[in-house]
């Protein structure tokens, strides 16, 4: 945590200098919690990287339908076809139930076309769900545990890739894992008992290391320098994620640092969240409850609006976008305009271009005016707000 903000609230970060409109668009496909409602679907965030492809962060029920509503049938198919990967924050159903529909559509769209399985990142519990489903039909995907993409895991991966010492087994081609060509490696390297022990441990890591190599390549092709998962405070194996774009060169040859987007998943405010969000261009943070419901937020391991904004302030994020609202707030959550000077609230199907970040906070007064007769709390959905969701 820093004592002084990295970025003055009125200054524009250097990563936005001469930013083009084809760098990044973020579309909120679902901004509600627990289960779909009339006005807010459950969580999914689509990252349009234009010619570099796309990403999905979380994939709640109805995500594919929301893509079709936002982009039309052909646009949704193009978005799914060009996915680089899908990242899932935790095992709660409102964050992953739409995953199978997206995966099967991609499989069908690419049938007969040379392609690799889509990498799906998530908690280990999600793998059990996907493995069970794949007994029914092939999902054309490869699973990578979020724990393998923490900062520590990435550093370990890089060290192991560089060292290659003591004749430990290294898989240089993804095809070796994909095609199951590991037997000969085991046989050729299993000389002596200590060697066998070393190789058995190494072989257990082969698939993860091969997937990390492929993920790194896929991300680089999408213009993403880093994807780092970090633990947050919600249910077991809950994660947030940092996406850092590669640096770019402007028209006069000047190096411009890449943007940084951080997504909280579901969480209580925590030191890991603040540290990961330092200097973020965009912090997307859950704000399930209004400020007067802090006790319920604590009980269910969620955040209030004020807490989410405070995380952004402590991390000196340039813009904070609030999402994952309780369905008791049908159209607009309860807001304190005074603390919203660099904050915006997300709506379903809202698209934000990186080039428009400077205007976001100016929308709040107009949103309050637009929904002035509807800023009432709807308690009819309280029964669906299950503990922990």
C-alpha cells in the first residue's frame, strides 16, 4: 500500500497518450449477482481487442445470449470464434454456468478448420465440472488452474524454463502433451531410483508447463504482456486477475506503456486486491451491497459501494467501474455522488472504449437524473441472494 497516490485524479495516465479506438473495448454482458433478473444478467465481461482477438472474464448464465443481443448473431459468432481464452474467477454458478454454451458454439464454428482447443482458466473445482460434462460431448478446450497463473507460479515457470538443468524433462512442443507422447520421455529418462523420483515429479508438471507456454503465446498474439491471477476473500479458490497490455510505439517512435485492467471477481476488500490494482488504468470491482448493508457484505464476503471505491483510491486506479450489484437494485444502485469522482457504474450491454475513460465519472449525475424515479430498493429478490453468492 502506498501513502501517496501514484496518479493525480485529474491527470491522464501515460498509457492513454494518443490512444486509438481499436486498442480495447470492455463490454459488460452481465452486471448483477446471484441469478438473472429483468434488468441485469449475471456476471460476464467481454474484452474486445479488435484485430488481436478477444477475452472473456467470467461467463455466467446467458452470456452467449447477451453477446447476441449486443453484437447480433454474426458479431457474437465472430467474438466467440476469436476468443484467446476464458478466465473464471470462482466456482459459484453465477460466474460460470454460461461457459458450456460458449465452448460448444466455438467448437461448432471451427469444425473442419485447423485450430487449437480454447484455454479455460479457473479454480480447480471448475475442472471437475468440465470433465464431467465432457463425458457427454467434447468441449474442445484445455483447462488451466488459476493457481498456475499467480505471480509466484509465473516466476517459477520462467525460472524452470530458463534453467533446464540436471537433465530434467522439458517439453518443447505443445503437441507432445496434446497427443499424449509422454511414455518415451519417461522411459528414456528413468535411469536410477533418484532419477525416477525426479522425473515422476517433473512429468506431473508437464501438462501445466506446456499449457503455460501456449497461454503465453496466445496472450502475446493478443497484445497482452501479462495475465496474473491473485487470491481474494470470498469462497475457497476465489481469484481476481490483472491484465497488462504490451507497450506500444506511437507514430513518432515513442514507447508508450501498455494499459492495465484489474478485475476483482467476488471479494471483500483485501490487501491482495489493493496491491494488484496499484496504478491500474481500469479497476473493475464488485459492489454487491449499498453502504448501509456492510454487515451483510461481511457475512457474505462481498463489498459495498464505498469499500470498492476505497480500494480504487488506495490503489490510485485511474478509473473504477462498479459491477455485480445485488438484484435488489433493479436499475441503479444507491449512490453517494460525492465519492464518485473517478468512478462509474456498469450496466448490462454497456461498452466502454479505452479512449473514452476520461468522460466516465461525468455520467453519474445524468444517470441519477435519468433513473430518479426508479432509485428504489426492490426487496422481492432477497430470497435469491443466497449466502456466499
